[in-house]
């Protein structure tokens, strides 16, 4: 067996070259770190060091141990001064929510509060994880072009979205089963969005009913994300309930006719634990059904095997006619989430009830190797130019654009706005905040992003978000 000294391991702590030690054994995590179910930050914090103490605090599945076996490259050379029972840097300060200064700090704090199964579920992407990696890396492919000699003593983050003024251009993305992250679940998320001035898009597959979330944050600006069920009666009631509970838009997810091939979850045989129900569907089950054609198969309220659930319950024949039918059920604006092609955007903008598109790859969880949303964003904004002129000419509101996918910094939000987005959706970072400390943790993540965005705007010489445009960004020809 190969043996290495502590100093040799310590040298492997750079991008593309990361080793760590667990209980005297050495693992090369260079190619695995982006796929780690607990996220990059956890492993990155111990690159070049001994991670034994942190590893021992969290239970690991047999699948995790198999992965470790494949990554092992050797062991620590015997030394009187070495002990595998403690980290090589015992002076590392204990992380607290108050001491977190970046989103990744909150992530590191959250991991200890998540079960391995929950961490795996939230972190998982499609197949080889290329979409997740590309989503994150593309933010670094744009330079910022700062303007100087501008009074930036005060900057204004407020923006208009579907005619409503938001305090900042951030919306919590629709995320499933937040009860696995914290007992306050979606209610804690909504309350935090309200206090911080962010918007919320609630998932059909939330742990908490849409009515309870509305009661938790009645003044919050809320959209309802809709998965279209084959049972039209279920779909109809979800839309009607959302409008009745004061949601401001119906956001139809259009990139999930079937569930993506989430290899890590399938390999681990992951199923949503029985105690975590989808609140909106528990509520639905209590309402007597009239009509509809629910297929036989999984229990409508229990996520269980998500692949089987989606394939049997959700509508695979999504179409513009279906969008029109959903629009006919309510008076709310229609938003379509999961658009990545310019020709699709132009076609959808011709629909009079569609008022916004979300450029999204479903957090990299659906189609691997698909174009990152940030790359697609400028082409979609450009494709909407002519349709929006036509809409304005006939008195229709223009179709607005939002984007999500891999945002971790305030500068990422700035770049999204510069490339034409009205606002961004943030997903996993808010889950980490929720896992770290419920509502307070989500508030902390939003505070970090807000302060970083303010600083970026000040350093770029912009006084409000309306001034942020493509003149402030330049695409890199290659990564330096």
C-alpha cells in the first residue's frame, strides 16, 4: 500500500487536485468533490487535511463506503506525532450562523443538521452531474466592467416583477419536501422571505400545504409552482386553491414530463422517508373527487419512489393547449419554468396569458449536459424582443424573464440582471439556510446575498437595478 506524509497530503489542496485523510487512509477526491451528496463545501473545507472527526459525526451508507473504497489511494506513513482521532488543524474555529460570511459557510454549517439521505436528495443532479457543475462554473465566465466616479452612497435593490415592487430581485425557487431540512419547512422559508423582502415560489410537492404557507406569511409575494397531474380534477383544484389562498401567479414547470435520471439517488436506492408527505396532496386527498382519471400506482400524497410517482402521476403530454386550459381556471398570470431555447421562448410569448419565463435547468436535476441557464439567458432575452413589441402594441404586458441555476454570490445576481433577467431564483442555498437554523438561517442567506449584491452594485457604479445592463459585463474568451 502506498504511504504518504502529512506534508505531502497538505500539498494536494488546489482546484483539480484535492486529497484528504479519514482515519489514517488517504482519498483523492479531485473528481468526486462536485458530486458529493453533502455539497462541495464540506469536502473542500478539509482538502489537504484530516477529516476524521467530521466524518465520524455523520452516519454514512454502505454506498458511501463503496465510493470511498474507489477513491482510496494510500495511507498515512506511521509517525509518532500522528493521530487519526483529531483534525490536523484543531485550532479551526467552531462555525456558527453569526460567523457565516458566505453562502458556502452556511452550507458547511447545515450539513451537520441534515440526515445523509436528505443531504443526498437535495444535492443530487442528473446522471454524471455535468449540468450542476456547468451551472455553477458559467457564472465565472463573465467579467464585470465597473464604472467609476458615480455616487453610490445609497443603492436601490428594488425591482418590478409582474407589476409588483420587490425589495430585492430574489425569489425562493420552488423546492420539494423542505420538511426534511427543518421542522418549520416551507412556512419558515416564507416567513424569512417576507422579513427580507424576497419573493417565494411554493412547490406543488411542498411538505406544507399552500394554505398554511399563506397564513405563515400573508403579506409575502407568493407564486404557486404547478406540476400538471394526469388527473385533471387534481390539477384544477390545485390552481383554484392557489388563487383562493392569495398566490399571485401560477408557475407551470414545463421541463419535467418525466423524472430525470438521478443516478446517485437510484444507485443508493433512495426513497423519500414515509413520514415526509406532500402537504398539498394530503389536502387534495381529503377533497371528494368528481371526475378525473387517477391512474393506479403510487399514493398521491407520498413521494416514496419519485421516479415511479412522476412517471405515473404527472402529465407527459404538455402543450400550449394545456397551458390555455390551466389559464382558463383562474385569473392569475401564467409563468412557465424550464425554458432554455430561444425558439420556445418566442413561441410561448405569443400566448396572451403567459407573462414570464424562467430560464432554468431544474437545478441540474433533469437533463444532464444541457445548456446552463446563464448561457441561454441572453439568447432568450433577445428572442423576446420582437414578441414583446407586438404585445405592447396590442396592450398586453411584456413577457419578463427570470433565471436560476448555481447562483452562490451577489455578483452572480448582478450578472443575471445585466444579461436581462428581472430577478433570480435561489434554491439550494436557501435549503442550507433552512437546515442551518430554520427561518433565521434562510434570513442569513438572503442577508448575505443582499449585502454582496449591494457591494457589487457600488463597486460597479450602479445606483439601482434599472441601471444594470449588458454594458457592465463581458464574456471571457477562455478561463485564465
